[in-house]
C-alpha cells in the first residue's frame, strides 16, 4: 500500500469489521511486558524527534506514555477488563422506552491515534430483562477505550446490548469530535460526527422520532 492510499484510508475512517482487529497472540504477553516494550520504542520515537531524554522533564515520559496506553487509554482491548453486565427480571413489566443519554465518549481514532471525544445516547425497550443504568455507561467506556472507528464503536455497543438484553429493540447514537479532523488535515475546529445504529422496533420511524425527541429536549 502506497502513501497516498494510506492517507485516503485514514481520512475516510473506513472499517472492515465489527470486531476490533486483534492478532491471535494479542494477550500472550503481560501488561508489564507490554509497558516495558512500548516504553523502549516510544523512547526511540522521542529521540528521532530530537528530544533529549536525559532532561528531567522528559526522562520519565516513555514510561508514563506506555503505562497510559496499556492501563488507561486502551484498557478496552483486553476482554478480561470487560465489565460484568448482570441483568434483572423485568418485574415491573416496564415496556416503554428507557433512555440513557450524555454518556461520555473518550476514545482514540485507530488511523492517527488522536482523541475522539463526545457523547453516546442509548435507548432500549425492555422485554423480560432490564440492566442497571451504570452498566450501560461502563459498557460504552469499555468499547471506547481502544483504537476505534466511530461506526464500529456504535455497532459493538448495539450488538452487545441486544445480546445481553435478549431484544433487538436497542438504539445507539454517538456524536463526537475527532481531533484527526480538527487538529490536522482540514483542521475544522467545530465539526463533529454523528452515527446512529438501531434494530427491532427502532426500525420504525415512530420509535426513532420518540428517541430523538427525548435527546433533543
């Protein structure tokens, strides 16, 4: 793949799979080993940029960077970190839309490793099961904390909630700002991206409009 094709793919933010592309040996090494390896390589990147790693302010940066990547920014890559999403019997017989909105998105673009920040708005119509509200937030946070494409992030959240709740009646809307757009390339500071994925009764415009009215109000 030549440099022009690489630039085109990065600017288009395409994705070929709902699953995050991971190597089969992705978790053969421990977090500590990964931090050690990333620390070494990022130190080399800093040196290539001409930075003096003997300076007190810079000397610890490769380690801090590596720890941040493994333990914080991309903790969602490891399935062992997935939150436990227990559900409960819908004893109240609640059958109307339940909306959880303004869930913080703190992610990173997989094409430039620059921040994606914004909010997710999620609704579902319960059948036999309901889920604790904080669990929805935790699920969003988990999938967001990996190198992402916004379309894939929307689908991963949607499909997981549909599976957990045993219903297709779920809708996921994400509006986010991409620093790969605002801080490089065209450098549009105010633009943001919105994706909407849904299934079940949300295929019906009446339900989608009800959801959007709640979000807009």
